[in-house]
C-alpha cells in the first residue's frame, strides 16, 4: 500500500504534531503501508520525511520521491510523473495529483485559512479538493 504526504510550506511544528505523526505513520506501517511518497521540500513534507526515514531503519519500507526539480534528501526511488513534463507553472499541482492517484492513503496538513503570499489559492487546497473528488 502507498501513502503520500501533502501540506503547506509553512507549518506550526510542536511536540503534539510530531507525536501524532509518529503514531499515525507507525500504525500505517503495521497495517501494511510499505511505500511512502514525498513531493517537495515543504515544512510538512520534511517533517514527515524525517519520521519515515527513522522508521526505515527498523521496518522494510520505501521512500519514494515524485520529483519536480532538484532533491537533496535520500530516496529509494525517484519518479517524474508524466503529467508534470509539460505542466509549466502548474507542475506542483500536477505532481500532487499524481501522488494522490498513486496513493491509497493521503496525509494532509491543511488549513482553509492558509494563503501563501502572491497566490489566490494554495496548492494544498487544490490537492485536498482533488483528493476529495477522488474519494481518498
């Protein structure tokens, strides 16, 4: 089974969030999720990556990157979704859709009130709406 992480670039990291994610990810591993899909270097993505990377030392799981550019973290596999090749400025939206399409479970860090500077809608908001439409 596959799980991906999608969240805002800036988040409020605290012990409660970290502990909640550790418990949630461990539960997912124990029910058979063995592939964890990551996108860009948002704060949420980085936090989830750190947790899954630590669990990888104990469990037989894979870290997969759906790449849109340079990546500095270590992954077992890197994919470039076909729908991103000619997506232009919508590359991250298309990448998120590919991550959602290929995942059984999506973990979001999403706030309706979050609005990045110079945008009218956040990429996470678009991805969340798409996941709901896909009934995920």
